[in-house]
């Protein structure tokens, strides 16, 4: 597949606005501001069938159409680019942020125009310290060239863009916790409804999208819905960044069509498992997604197919485990992460996830009790869908899948 | 939209308006839905997850505190799904709880204890090491037992949203989350003890009640706070004729769910340990009651009424003030009437600056006859004071005083009679906004103490004999 999102990866010259422009950058912004109406852009994004790539896969065009019109809700309206990428196994947005900052800016101005937003924020994961100056410089250059600010390129559209660095909390990637954090408050996810479209940042109309989701928008507008839908298989369309990590020969970010076969992704593109070990299990979409056994890996990588298989596409962050990996240890590490990152609001998540961590630790140390395994499953029942945000689910889903599919390994930890 | 919709909660068909919060509706109809974080005067936080109910059509339990009712909604508070979800919320809450009810002041009125008994499991699956964070002092008034805290955030919300002071916040994250003040800072709020009232568990405790009493040993009464003319409605806990604790009682119009910290310490600061006037006195010498009234009557008759100043306290109830007004009208109609000065204004929440509960009732009853003390320029031969310590600016030769507490001036006062204190009488106060609130007796007065009505009752027949 011809590189789209990844065309500038590993070449730092495209961080500079002139090089980016020489390669056709900001051309789509110019033509969009001149030739397209906001509703038309939203319709195009809908027609393309673009789905959010921050994990939940919500149809992007539909989400945009929930934002009330300027006539209904004048005043400040916000577009937020979610660049808090912290889900273990996920490092695709980081590549876009590192190598193509102007693509992100161009995408945000276009998307902001489509929803008549006047202010944009890039919410950057706190630990991405090396990316901060890259984005800062790109924003400054975009202002200099008139791609940001008042009356962009002589149009009536004005858009201010700010970079906001997080302070190192995974939970601030959850869109409403992100908004609280942007408001200067503790990153607690909000109760929904109301949703950000109507009551977002400072209770104003707001849309939050993932970096990769936004970056696809200029390409859809430029090359057309037909082009976008020509990539992929019968289940899902468009280009997609996949992250390969774990026991794989060539870990990294790969741009391939939506719906690629998981086995093909691991063995052809990733080069297979090092040291001729056998594949044992794969987490297909980031650490919160239920694990697949090796036998379940002959599957199309898309939202619907993975959901049908009882897992999730998530962020397409494929974590590969070979026969030598202890599933108890792997699950312990994942659960420890969610216990550490729980914001601590909801009783089941605050108390339950740490408790699961403690049980897993005992199982890992061979100090498990016979009742522990069923207790873990019961706790998943009582955490899943019992909380304000999806972190509770994110913590419970891996536990349920690991314990059910690899129960024999957990039983070995019983005293 | 149809103003009347039907909702079914358990077996009850209820007609209501759309959008009403399910938890409020249930309560209104006598159906208990347990709750910790939800408080009717605070924004919905939705974090504790104890208020789970089953809503037909929803596969997962829903929190009642964040469920606006819809027409045709069918809610089950006792279905297996709801019961099991609540049980597990309690299991999670109790996992790290110290279970130290025997030494916890909240025991007996603790919702963790109550709900655990009513809705919880009878055993636990938790065998891990408990979290044991330390107990900390938040201010001179308040302690926080972090291991009992369920992080419901009521305290944080109250200070931030009701009092407007961001003095408490959540420190750390996840299982380590704890309530804290800014490093090195004490709570400064004048309303901080409200957080101890609304803390659903024993995490926050007022230092003045810590380890003092077991709540079930206290006699429970209701009253009105006398400290300022707001007149916050209160609940009073008593043991051995001593007020042990004062907490606010809900009154939508007057004080909502709150009261100020100062009002709670009214008894300990201004009453309990003060020496009372127990008998009758004549210039520092004891005198018997009969001689007292005869002498006072004689003295009052000796002076021309125009030379007499009647001082009436704003601490008296309307009924006493009325009795004084009637007495003056009948027997001393030419006397001048005054009382303590009035201090205007108040703080941002409840507290009014005037000291005492009934400045408004006092002025409402006497109307134009009441002279503001700062405008009184003439001198008087005799003052008859019902509870007012005469200020130095007043020009009076002699004083007859009916009052509750010993004061230095009493040693030189012509005649002194023992009066009753707040708590020892029943009656009503008119608050600063004109709300008349009645209250009952809850303390026993000293044997010889007289209310103004009683005092006048004994004096009147002697005066009529003139
Ligand atoms: C615990 C948690 C963490 C999340 N972290 C991220 C994140 O780091 N980046 C992201 O784009 N979305 C994250 N999300 C998803 C966002 O809430 C939101 O759905 C997303 O940003 C929407 O963008 P999209 O529609 O373009 O996918 C997270 C969700 C949860 C529940
Ligand atoms: S589910 Fe966990 S992370 Fe999400 S709001 Fe509740 S406590 Fe916080
Ligand atoms: S101290 Fe009490 S009121 Fe405050 S969060 Fe803890 S349990 Fe809730
Ligand atoms: S009372 Fe409903 S979640 Fe706390």
C-alpha cells in the first residue's frame, strides 16, 4: 500500500513548514476554505465511513454532526486533538506527532472549519517531552504563514491553536477527563450525558478526536471517498497505522489497509516470532482488549470482526506473546497498570482493580487460593459497566479473557 | 411535553414530571435507595455506586442518582441485579475499611455501618493486606481518618461549591486517592464542620466531639441556633443537662442543610461553663426572693416613669418580649425602651454579624417605641434591664438586672435576679428575614431562674398595690 499517514515518517525535514508545503502541504486547507461548505465536509467524512481511531471506533462524521450549529450555540467552540496516547502497546500517534506536526495542524484547521470551531487544543501526553518543541515550532510557523489565527488565508474563518501538555495520567486520555484537565482541574472523567458535543470544555460545544482520526480527514477531502473506500476489505475501509510490539521480530508502526489479517500482520509484516518460538496469544488493540489465542488470530483487523470474536480493535496496538510468556505475569503487569492509572472516583474501579492486582500477584508468587480464579471472574462482572468511564472495563476485560482462556496457567499459581 | 408521566418503582405506580431525578422520586415515595456521594444540595458526583437499581431494558444496573425518569420507566430496587451490584459495592468499600466501629464516633449513625448491615454481604472474600493511611489533623476543628474515607467527595464539593473555598482536594490517584489540604495548610473555612455532618462514614470528625460520647447515649432534641439572627435550625444532643453536640437540621428557607462552625460551639463557648446567677442579689449581697420583688416594686414606684429606661435583650424570645411590652404599656408607659445595638450585614453564606437571635423580633414588637441605643442621649435615674449588659455610653444611675450569667458589673448592681438562658425556655425568634421560628425547652434552668414572663408576673401584683 502506498504510504499515506506514514509518508513523512523518519524524515525530520517535513517538520519544517516549507518542506511540508513543497510536498503539497496546506494545499487541501486552501482548497477547502475556498471551495467547500462545512456541511459538505461532514457529509464527506460520513460517506467515507471514517471511525474514531482513539479506541472506541465511533463514526466520526456522526459525532461531528452532534455538535450544535453556531446559530444555536455561538461563542467559543472547541476542537480538541487527543494526543494523550498512553494505552500500553500504542505508539502510532507518537509517530504522527514526531514526524508530521503540520499534517496535524492542517487537519485540525480543516476539521475546525467543518464544525465552525474557533479554538483548538492539542492535548499532548506529558511524557512526550521530546515532541513538545516540535509541535510548538510547527504552531509558530503555521501562525507565521497565516494557516492559524484570524481570517485564515483571507477567508472568514479564524482558528486559534494551543498546545497543552498533560501531567502524566493515562486517564486524561479519556475525553471528559481530558476536558477537566484542560480546564485546570483534576482529571476525573465526567458523568455522561451530557456529552462534550453540547457541554464540553467550559460547558461549550466541543469535539474530541484522536490524532490519527483527524489526520485522515485532509486525505479523504483531497482524494475522495472513492479512494478511501478502495483501501481495505469488505468489512472496513481506509489506511490504518498498526503498532506491533512484544515477541515479534520487527516491532514498530506499520501503515496498512484496514481489515488486514492479523496473522499476515504478525508474520509477513512483523517478520514473525524471534528465535523460532511458537505464537501463544495476541492482544489485538492495546492492553485493554481481550486477548486472542494463537488459534483465534486468523482474523480481519477491524472493529466489527474483532468485536464478533469477543475482543476489540481498540487502537490497533498488537501485542504479541510467544510460548515462553507467562500469562499470569503478563496479566499482572497489565492489571498493575490499570490499578495505577485508575482516577479513583468509582468504588468498583478504585478498590476492585487494585484488589485484582493483589490476587494476581499472589498467583504469580505461587500463593494463590483455590477460590481466587472464580473470584477474579466475579470481580470482572462487578466492575464491568459499573463505572463512570471505560477504564473499569479496560481493567476487567483483559482479566476475564486471560483467566478464561489460560485458566490452567493461573491454576498453577494455587498453593 | 406531558407534565404527568408514569414511573413504576418496585410495586408502586408513580405519577410525576419528566426529568425528575429517580433517587429523589423514590425518597419522596418512601422507597429507600441507599446513597453515599449523592446529596440533594450538592452536584451529582455519581462515584460511590451504591445507588444501583435495575431499569427495565438496560442490561446493566444504573445509578439512581443520575437517572432522570422517563414515561413508562420500570425500576426495580430489589431485583437480583440491583441487590448483587449493591452488595459488591459494599464489598469493595469494606475491603480496605478498618472495621473499627467500636472506636469510631460515627458508629450508630454511619451509613457504611447501616447499609452494610442492610444491603451488604455477611462475609468477605478479601484476604489481601489492607491499606492503612494515617490519621491527620485538617485544622484545630477537624480530624481526618483516611482509612475510613470512601472518597465520596462530599466534603470537597461542599467546601468548593457551597462555601466557595477550594481548601480540600483529592491527593494521589486510584487506590491511593485520599482527601487532603494543600501541603502545610490548615482548613480555614468557617463552615468546615458541615463536612463532618455530610461525611457518610466516620472519616471526618470534629475535634470537639472526638471520643466524647457514644451517640446512642444522647438525648436528641431540636432547636434554633441563637448565635445570630439567621436562626439556623439545629439538632441538639444532650447528656446530663449539658449540650454535647449541635448539628444543623434541614430548613429549605433558612439554612438548607448547613450551619456555621461558631454556632455549633455556642453552648461550649457561651453557656456550659459560665457561672450562673443562681439567686437574688442586692448590691452584691444575697437577698430572698420575696424581699427582692417588694424592694424592686418600691423602687420602680419611687421614680417617675420618664426617668426609667427599660432595656430588652435581643436574646429573648418573642413571647418574653411581648410580656415586657405589655408590662411597660400597663405600668411604665412613659418609660424609654432600648436594647443592644444592631450590627448590620453578614458573610457570604449564613452568618449574620449581629450577636443574638432576635433583634428583628425585638424591633417588630416595640416598633417605633424602640430607641436605638446610640441615639439615646438623655440620662436616666433607673434602668430595668431584661438581659442587657448596659453599655458604658448609657447614662444611668441605678440598675435592676434580670439575667442568666454572672458578670463583673453585678457586684455593684442595685438589684439582680436570676434569669433563664437559651435552651431553658420555649418560644419563638423572628429571624433577620422575618421568618418566625419556634423552639422548645431542652435544658433545665437553675431552680430560682425566672423567665421575663415569670419575673413580671411576680412584680405586677406588687406594683398594682401602690
Ligand atoms: C481510560 C481511557 C483512556 C483513553 N485514552 C485515549 C488516548 O490516549 N487517546 C485517544 O485518542 N483516545 C483515548 N481514549 C478514547 C477517548 O475517550 C475518545 O473516545 C477519543 O479520543 C475520541 O476520538 P476518536 O473518536 O477520534 O477515536 C481513552 C478512553 C478511555 C476510557
Ligand atoms: S472507571 Fe475508574 S478511571 Fe474511570 S472514572 Fe471510575 S474510577 Fe475513574
Ligand atoms: S472524608 Fe468523608 S465526606 Fe470526605 S470524601 Fe471521605 S468519606 Fe466522603
Ligand atoms: S449515590 Fe449514586 S453513585 Fe453515589
